[in-house]
């Protein structure tokens, strides 16, 4: 599986950044406090290696009612979407197309969830991955 590009919404200084390309090599360059670490932490959030905290949520100057927020408030949702290319073995093994979008999304009132965007695989065992989480597998 190869990450081709990704988009970030509501993560630190990355209010709404679309189609960040990933190639070999990918170089992140910029001034101090320019968002380089935010990009890397957003990718870590996408793959489940970073637990989202309130400090990760982007500040908004406009509230949900459309009025100026004073003081600024944190956004209500954060998401990172990755566009991946799968090799032939992965396509065959998981019954997925050559290109797939995966999104990790978190709202203020919900824990982060992973979503696969695209056609649903024919194998019904792959429709919901909840049964493959550790608590379900251990019988808790």
C-alpha cells in the first residue's frame, strides 16, 4: 500500500489543506512553527499512531452559529483522508480496488473512527472491522 496524497481538516494549523502530494522522497521545508510537525502528526493520526487531544483541534474565529467567536473556539471535527494505491496482492487479498481513500475522523463528542471510502468488498467479513478490534477478539 502506497500513500499518494492526503488532505487534512481541523488539525492544528491545518484548517483545510487538500491534496498534499507524497512522493519518493517527500521533503517538508519551512520556517519554525510553519506546520511541518502538524503534517507529520496528522499522518500519525491517520494511521492510528497519534491520539487526538483538544490541543490538536484547530481554533476557529467564527462559531457554529456563524457569529464571531470571542475568544476563539476549537473546531468540532477533525479528519485526515489518505489516498492509497494498492498492489495486486492487496487488491486480491482484501477485494479492494487499485485506489482507495481511507479517512480517520473525530468529532468532539465521539472517539476517532476509521472509514474506507469506495466500493464495499464482496467479502462480508470486511464490511465492518469492529469485530477485529482487540476487545471483540478477546471476548470482552
